[in-house]
C-alpha cells in the first residue's frame, strides 16, 4: 500500500456479522435466480408463447436482481498524491507526506463506472457487451454504479481517508457517511474517477454533467480564480485472476485468500492520485532598497487593486473516457467561443478578493509597499488560479492599480505587465511566483520578475 494510505473507516467499522448477513442475502438471491432458471428450463412444451415470454422475463429479472444487489465487499478508496500536488482552495494544503483534507462544504464527485465485461458473464445480455454509460433502465445501476457521489477527504494523522456521503443529507448541510458495496454477481469490472470541487448536476439553468456511451463530461465549470480543479482516477492492471479483473467483489475475495507475507487487502484498493488542472500564480511586492522604501513610504505608495484581465473562465473537464485514456482528466474551453473576464487576486489562504474583501465591487484594504522608511520586506499579496497554456495559449496581462502622493495630490495609476511563460508554457499543477519590485525615481515605476516554480527560471519584465 502507498505510504500514508489506510483502509477506509467504512471498512474498519464493517463487522463480521454484517458480512455474514450480506452473504446470506447473496445465497438467498442466488437461490431465487436458480429457481427462476429451473422454472424456465422446465416449462411444459404445451405452454403458449406468452407464458414462455413471461417466465423468461421473470428469470432475467431474478438474475439481474442478484447482479445489482450489494455484495459483502464494501467499496473503499485510498488517496495518494503526485509530487507536484499543491494548493487548491486555501484549506486544501497537503503536508510533507501529501496528506490533506477537503475544505468544509466542498466535496469530491466520485464515479464508479463499468469498463469491461468479465469472463463468465452471461453472453446474451447486450448491456454487458456494449457497456454504454448512457444506458437507462434496469441495467444502469450495474453499468453506472456510482455517479457524482459526494465524498470528503479526512486527515487522520497518518493517512487521508475518502469518506462517501449521503447526497440527500447534504441539502440540509448534514454530512452522513454512506457505505457503497460492489455488486454480488461479477459480470463487469469497474474503474473509479473523481473530480474536485464537485458540482451539482444542475447549476442555475445549466446541466453540468453529460453522459455519452464512452465518456462522462463535466461540461460547466465557472472559475473565479480562487478554486483549482482536481482530477483523479483509480484503476488497476492486475491480472492475477482471469475471471475476476479489478475492480469487483470477486477480485477482493480472491485477493484476500491469496495475500502474501506482509500484505493486506488495503494494498489493492483503488487509489486516487489527484492532478491539478490549473496553473497558480502567487503575487509578491517589495521595495527595491531602503532608499526606495524611504521615498515610497513618504509618498504613501500603495497597491489598491491587482488583477488579470483576460482569463478564460468557463471550462469543461473530461471526468472519464472509456476508450481513450489520453482524454481522461482533459480540461478545455467550454463551448465553441472563448469567454473571458477579469479575475481579481485572492486573499492569501482565502477564497475572496484581496482588495475587495467585503464584496461590494469597491477597492478596500490597500497594501502599502513600505510601511516604514526602511521597509524592504517581501509581502505576499495573494494568488490566482487560471487555465494553463495547454488550455488557453495566450499571454496573461497583469494589471496593478497603485496610488501615491505627487506634489501634494493623490495620484492613481494602472501599471500593466505581460506574464510571458517559458517555452514550455504555464503548466497545470505548477505555481509561479510573480515578484513586483518597486523603485522610487523621479517617475514612479515598477519592475517585475516571474519565477517558474518547476524550473526556477526568472523572466524579467521591463
């Protein structure tokens, strides 16, 4: 099992008696299925076609009931992180081991989707052959086991744990843990997909999720610069058992029976490794020197507002693609035409505007570059998270509104800088430090450098 992972608390709380009860239920339903099959096979040749059809329908319904009923094996997810895992909304900050918690009131959206037919599954059921994620009717609970199920990540000291929640209770702001189980009959195998932050199926007048035969698309994301978009997938290439490929109940039963020394079944749980889909900018300011600080302080030089004015803010995310893995987690522009707007820099560790903290569209809380005549301290202004170059190949324009006294008159000036990336572009999952250094010659101006968090390259903007 990856470092920092553990069996879910759902599994730990799952008692032996509950497992026995579910196994008894399984045997009862299986017996019902066999009886229905026996009845159909023993039909007297004198029965008319209508009666034969009725019995055949009953037989299939009984078998389907067994297939979609809960087994004794709970669905349990581990969590992991890639080395470039950084910050989403402020509270979602991983520790040195990559452990984290989701923000209060923000959740993962989790999907458990059938991706293939298992050896030994009935050959005459078309739903098993096509594995259509858009399927409706009796077979949908089998093909689409979990759809946009809310989940939170809790931090338990030595591991991060994915906890599924009851969606109905969330409407009343109540977080009720919910346990999901693999189906009893192992006709299909599943993969797991998750994104963050989860959205309801409808946002305003917009339907956010769309299902096609082979793809699930989160087609409506509107960002304001404070939230990242995360995506993760839990799959396995383990082929230990030809008749029970991961993930299904039978796979975990067989794995449990064949564990090697030092192994636990938790080693084989699906694990979400989350990727950032956006780029993060951190903005810092300082005076160039003590002499500059003295002049800037005397002039009352301060930053009143900071923003990027040309951000693509409506986005789509491929949550899952069954036939083309390269499309999984792909972020793109929503619709056929780009929709842009200005995004204001956000307060450090918060999700509101740094220079409009009361939300009335009027600048407040200015930041003085030098609080004393010798202050050359680097001040962290705030952050923004925007689409990477792969999604929107443009140069971001940073606007900085400053105010200072000149000849006993308050003067406001808007400075503009183009944030031009290196040849690799601005990368998803990377943080870039934008450092603004202010000088105080006769005409006040600023100098900015852009530091690539990954490569450490400085780009000087004059």
